[in-house]
């Protein structure tokens, strides 16, 4: 529903929260099967061929380090 729109993503203890204006949803950590970090960003897998992408360009170095710790504790 948010294709082509600007969204705000927050990673919480519960999961990945997505907001776009007054709408949003939460994807719980239990729904993710794993993740991969590559040069363009993070791929958070929900199933084969379905993933949530977080670009490294959208993260400060501090945010990237926090994200590394969070993902390794939740999805490894």
C-alpha cells in the first residue's frame, strides 16, 4: 500500500514498524526467517523471494552498528 511513497521504519523489540502518514503496520520478528547485509543494505527475509530492504544510505554509522547488534540477536 505504500509503494512509491516515503515511509518511516523503526526497529523495535517487537519487530519492524512501518509508518506512512497516519497508516502503518508492525511486522513481528517471528515472521522473519533471517537477514543478509550487503553493500547496498540489509535484506530481512520473511520467506523465499520476500524481504524487507533497509538501505545503508539511510543509516548513520551509529545506526548501522545498532542494527547489526539487533539483527544478530533477533535473527541469528
